[in-house]
C-alpha cells in the first residue's frame, strides 16, 4: 500500500512539474492592464521579450525592455515587481507617498526597483538600501537588507 501511495505521489509531482512552463509570447497577448501599464509608463522604450510563466496554480508575465528594465505582472496584469537593473525607475510608477519619503530622507538616491505583495511595498535605492512600506497606508515601516 505504501508503495502505491508513493508511486501516485511521484507521478502527480512529475505531472505538476512538467506542466510548469515559461514561454515567450507576443506583447498583445499580455493582459490588457499590463499592456496599458507599459504604454503609459515606458512610452518610447522598446520591448525586447515578453514571457508567460504558466505554473500549476498561477500564471505570471515578465516584460523585458531594451534599456534593462523588467516588469513582472500577475495573471490579471497588475504589476508585482519593476526592476530597473540600476536604471532609475520612472517617477510615475512609484506611489507618491513613497516618492516623497525617498526624496525627503534620501535626496541623493534614486529608486531602481520596487515590488509589492499582499502587505508591503519593497523599494530598492541605487545605494542598495531597501525600504519597506505598508501597502495600504504607504507608511514607512523599516529598512531591510
């Protein structure tokens, strides 16, 4: 009996791993909200690659641009991470309260990466400092490393 359960679990896990797949797609295959975000905030920036990551229980997208910036989106087209890879991010993608905090407390620094999850925004500056903000209130919570 134990052997049968083990074999079933093994087969199921192989199936689930095999189903996970990254594949390139066309820009117009992105969710509409993701397309609009890229057009609005990265106008004039050439897109070099669009990938769809089809996991077992979720789908996500990554848009890479020729200037080195990459944007990750969830299945609905909401951004989850914007990574400038040392390139300063457009001010328009940074929530205004976070931008005011960064300009006040770190006037010589630029935001090069921002991500969000269910509870926090995480902002990385060009001096490698990482700042954590509450998602709902946008209040600064702490520095992270």
